[in-house]
C-alpha cells in the first residue's frame, strides 16, 4: 500500500491538540446551518422554492459529498485508483466546495487516523467520545506538518488547491451555486440553499463516518479496532458505511464489496473506468477477503466458547483449520473455473458453454457445501467433560 509506505517511511511527529479553540472553524460550523435554515424558511415563506433549486441542491449534495468520498478519501488519501486529469480537477473543485480543508490537510488527518486508529494520536478517535469523533475535534486548533502527504504535495494541482484553498472553496461552495441559481432564480437563494444548507448537510454526512461508523454495526473483518460495517450508515455517507472492511483493506476502491451493498462512490469509480476516466482500480482478491473473514469468525467463536468456560476437545479444535482450508480450496477452484470460462467463452460453441456452466455450477455447490460443513462444525463444538 502506497499510503502505508508513505506514512511509515517518515517519522510521524506528535500532534499538538492543545493550542486552543479554532474560532474560525467553530463559527463556520455554527453559522452555516443557521444561515442555511434561515434561507430555507425565508424562501419557503416567500412562496416556496422552485423545483430547479431543489435539483441544484441535490446535485451539490451529491457532487460535493462524493468529492470527499470518491476524491479526498479513496483517490487522494488511499490511492485506491488512478484518475484522469478532468476527474482529478472535478474532485479537487467539488471537494473544496465542502469546506473540509484542502485535500492535503484532509488526507494528513485521515492517514494519521488509519495509522493510529483509536489511540491518542488518532485525530478523531472514537475513544474520546462520540461527539469528539463527530465534530468536537474540529473545534481545536491543529498543527499540520505534511509529514505523511509528500506524495500529494508533489502533485502541482493538489498543491495549487492547497495554496489557493480559501478562494477556491468560496467560489466553488457559494459563488458558483449562486451564479447557477441566477439562471432561474436569485443569487442569494443559490448561496443559502445550494451553498450554506448543502454544506451543513454534507458536513454531517462526512462527520458520521468518524462517529457512527466507529460505533454501530458489524465487525466481520476484525474487532481489534472500532470501525464497523452498517448498511444504513452507508446510505447516509455515500457508501462509506462499510467501514470495518475499509479499515482492514484500505487500499480497495470499494467499501461495500457485495454487488448490492449501497456504495455509490464505488459505482462512480467503476462507471468512470468503463468510459476510460479512471484506471488501475485496486481490489483485494475474493480469496483474501474470505480467508480473513473465516479466520476471524473461527477466532471469535472459540473465544466466546472459552468465555463461557467450555473446555474444547483437541480433535475438534484441530479439525477447524482443515475444514477451513477445504473451503478455501473449493473457492479457489470455483474462481479459477470462472476465470477460465470468461477468457474462452467468446470461442466456445453453445453446447460447450452449457457444459462449462454446469461445471462452474457444480464447483459453486462444492464450495457452498464445504462452507456449510465448516460452519456447522463451528456451531457445534465438541467439549471435554471435566
Ligand atoms: Zn475510521
Ligand atoms: Zn480511509
């Protein structure tokens, strides 16, 4: 992982969180929802908000929200894919419009979060409380040293966004929506609805990733750190709710790995790759993900048995890894058959295709059976009577 190489190779200095209140950020966080709501009620009382204005609001919520998730997070922080120049510019522009700092500062915090998650050095550690992780951490002044973002500083466009962050953010976040609304309505309606109100909404959505995603949900990929997977938080966060997977496999461009997992950020990156605007999408292999989840399920189930004072039979304990490797072998066989078929299917005749599909189906069933027998064995431990 590039990101790990970068953050491990340069020593991370201690951060000073004790410099007092960051009044500018604090006031901004307080005033944007106030102005946004005041604008909302004012325009509603003046005969309502036109449909086009709501469309614009929705566009800015989505474009700037994914500016953070697709851009600041998955592209700049984790380098989970490569983006073409126009995509990079779009993400830098709409990322700035969220008023969440420059990509360089945002990524510095985020890379420290991954490296030191749940410790004192984690800038938004959930161990300091839900509200601290949600937004209270932003009220304190922080020092930025760029120690772990030198790869981003070296990119002239990311550096440009950092150097001219404030004028870019003001233009992209307030003036641009204002000008857009002038086509059918008023400049100030754009500033207040697609500007202030939208910034407040997207702020909360991003903040949920640091608070809700470390509090509610499942931990199928590890309980060593607090990150959790939750489908309903994914809906609120443009797909970032599968945070347990993300902390375990941070270089993967996906957060929700199943096709039906709600992860619009993943779908955007994938769609852009189809039209040639993103490339080299990094993905952890299915086998690696399965191996990790089986291993952890086994580990936590055994720990739970031991916690309830069960003395587990040695043969039973020894049988588990064997059954697990059978599951892995069956999975590998199924995946390689599927790959082989995909490579050759254009040259196959109709009958041959049917035979191949049958073979694939059989190997899938074999995998499911081995998984079932591993699971049944795990759920029915043999114990020693003492
Ligand atoms: Zn996290
Ligand atoms: Zn991350």
